């Protein structure tokens, strides 16, 4: 059925967001260099911006692998439209290490120290969920860590080491 | 995902105008966690032409109490609801129900309005297009409900009619308990719908050009004993097999008020009127709670493979009335419980093609 575009607001031509502290301006459209309104944030991070640290497993919001921080809160980048991120600040796993010195975030170092992974595919999501928790609550108890990580699945069962790694950072920061 | 037109609505009026202009081909997007299932799996015959972002509408994210109502904006995130101290103190069932939804990442974006308006989780209805779907069914307007003769472990034991998919919303259970209503806006103006009347077997009560603006809970005169229980096969990111909310006020050992709401057992949320009436004026004991639970499930008519839900619901109603928070049920307490069937339940409902859905596999539940 034909629709009258009378009150329809034309879509914004650009979407501006901050990714890992860097301002990014993306053009919306259907050309190869542009982003489509149907692109997810996970797709844009990986395919447009080349930030392949964020992984995609189920692409359906069920596994937590694609977790990134949006304005400090953990969200699923596979269930977020890039065009709806206008004005937001996104931090992916690449944004945790110190940009100047390259020094890893305490969480990243702790994951290495505790060997908190096997295949490592879920690790970026695990670290981002844990980071979101520690930003809100720097000294969580064990149950709070389990709760915060309840949306991140690991098929290698690294959860025990992950819990120890996060608790170690919480202890240091406490 | 296939392309679509995307607009940002600045006001509720803009959003419903866009819906009306698109005549059913537009979808609202708030948290997106349910909508993306449709966009990615394309389980409906028609793909939306337009997505209307409503997160850009200011002023719909609030929890406030006035003289008559507790009012919650439709765009209030589940994370805010589960952490709200006002709700924790006075409307704990709603806070618990919101907290029981999915995962922290999803609760950080999912909204109360979206949780109430989400589509059903029936494995036939949501069967993905790219692996041999979509499957036609009564809910999609052609054919019969496949769950009646197929895998119906996840389906209704009460009130199913043409479609036996259950209402998946946890917050709707809490809101039905509180006799809450929805303030719905369409092109012609506003109207109110009780949450208890919102869900019907084939669809929810929202017309294609309407959106929920506010959820209104009549103020509770006091803080009663209230409990929300949700039985799932795994703790995070799972939909309820059965969920129950109960509220009891007592004076001198006698129930002055009793309310029971059951979720995931019917196309809508069920208030157990007979059981509530039975409890009012009686003392609340383990015995009367068990009797009330029997009454609450007296009308249940299970399908071929979901009689176990009656046992789980009965146990949860009894416990919720008594204020017990324990959700786990040992297998020997559930008469019709078949551990092999339950262990393969979520595999059948997510990715096994329907031809295999009735095959009982051996093996144990994934921890």
C-alpha cells in the first residue's frame, strides 16, 4: 500500500559516536563505504571499524560474546543498531588497555594471570561484563560477580578461573 | 538483517503516526531484544519495511508514585526496575520479576513496555526462515496450532484456543497481581487496558498503530507479604516454564486479602479467582495454601506432554502463598515429571527441526 511521507522525518545522514575514546562519524546509506540502518553495532565494530576483538557467536542475544560497554553499561552489540548509537560512547575490548603505554587493564592482566580462558572466544565478552560490574561496584562479593557474568557463556567451562580473576581485581581495588 | 527504513521518533505522536502511515509494515524498537529475533530469523510472513526507534522519545523513563497510582514509563529499563528502592520496598514482586528476565546485558536495554509487548516463544511460531522455515500456524493466520499434535511441553495448560503459545512476560505476572493497567496511545487518542485482559490466544490487545505509554499500578494501601517464583530449566536467560506471584495480607491470623497470578501456563496471565476467594477469611497454613493451589489449577487441561506443568504450578503457588523463595522442585515431587523429556526441552525449543521434536533423546541436562 502506498504511504504518504508527509510527516516522515528524513533519516539522519550521519551517526556520530565515540568508540574507545575516539570520535567516529559514519555515513548512513547503502554504498559499500556507508553503514546500512540494519547494521548491528557488532557488525560495524568488526567490519567497518576493524575492531575484531568483539566476537559474535549466536548473533541472537543469547551468549554474551559480543558484550561491549555503552555509556559504561554492558550491552549486547549484536542486538543494537549502529544508527541508534548516535551520541553514545562505546568501549570495546580494544579500548581497555592504556592507549599511550599499551599497559593492559587490571582485568585483562588478571585473566592472563589466572589463565581464565581456554579457547578464548568468550573472553572479550566476559571481560567487558566484568568491567561493567567493577565500574558500578568496585568491590563486589562473589555472588555479585556470578550475577554480573550470568549472561556470558563459555563452552570450555572457564567460569571458575574467570570468577577467581575478577575477584582478584576486586580485592586489589577494594 | 535485510534492509529497512529507520526513523527516530521524538514524540509518542510521531511514533504512532508512523505506525498508522505504514499500515502494519512498521515496528517500534525500544530495547530491541525481542524485535531482533524477528528481524534475524524472519519467522513472520512479512518483513517490516520500517523500524521506528522510540528510545529517542524523551520523558518515558520514570518510576513515580502519586496519590492513586504507581506510574512507570514504558521506556523504563528492566535494570532500573529491578534496582529501584521504591519497588524493592513496596512492589517487590515487580522488582523480582524484572530481575528474573534474561541477563544483565539484556536488562540494561530491555524496557518494561517491550517486555509486556514481546512476542511468544513457541518453537513452531519462531522457527527461523533460513533453516527451512518459516512454519505456518494459526497465530500467523493459516493452518492449525502445531503444538497440539507436536511438541507442547512449553505450551498452555489453561485457556488455549486455536493457539496454545503462552505469554512469556515475567513482568506481566507481577502487574496482573497488582491489578495494573496499561495506558495505550493510538492515532485517535489514549485508552486503558488491564494487564490481565491484554493477552488473548492469537495476539495481544495492541492494535498495529498503538504503543504503550505508561503502566499504572493502583497504590497498595500497605505492604503485604508478596512473593514471585519462576521455574526455569536454567537460571539466567531462560523463559519461565511456570511463574507464580502471590500476595497475602493477614489480620489476626486470617487472610484479609489474597491474590495469585500464574504466568507461562496460558495465553495470558491467569488470576486464580476461586483460590483467592477460598483464602479470604481463612487462616493461611500449609494446608490451606495447598488447597488453594489445587483450586488454582482445577481448570487446567494439559496437552499431550505438558501435564508436568500442573505439578510445578501447584508447588509454586503453595510456596508463594507461604512466602517460601525456593524455586527448585525435586523430580520425585512432580508426578508427571519425566527427567529425560525435560533435559532435552530447550534443545527442542531452540534448534531441533520440528520433525525431530518428538524424539526423546537420552542424556542429562546441561548444567
